[in-house]
C-alpha cells in the first residue's frame, strides 16, 4: 500500500527553482508558485547552491528571503537544496569534504 501512496504524493507536488547562489532570483518563481497553488498542487522552492561563492548560511538566508520559506499550511513543501558537481571547473568546486559539509550547531540534531 505504501508505494501507491508515495506515487500519489509525487504526482501532486511541484518544486520550482527560487534562487541560485546569492545573486540569482528566478523571475518566473512567483508565477510558477501561484500556478501550482491554483492547480491544487503541494509546492515548494529549491535553491541551486554555489558552494565556492559564499557560505551555506549566506545562501540559505538568501533563499529564505526569496521564496524558500515554509509554512505549516499543508500545501507548502520545505525548501530543498540542489547541489551538483561543478560543471565549470574542479570537482566539488575545489573544496574539501569538510568545507562542503558544514553543520550549524543551532540546527544540528544533537543540540
């Protein structure tokens, strides 16, 4: 039964890009978000990360200010991070593993 429920959940949700790095805001985000809402879809934004340009905290703040917010309304998905290999240079943006994965002690599960 659970696979059928998971498939239904996937069919009625939509994710759209909201931001990228700390300089790009998708100009179509608002219309996509409104359209998904009008269609009755559970929707949410995602952020395309550029780990070599600024910290994760800086990018998260930018994302939250431009569409990455979440509300407990039953229609909004939590924000999502899209982080991919560097298509224009060194693998992992030339950063070490520890530089790529930074845990904020304020949001860590162990705090």
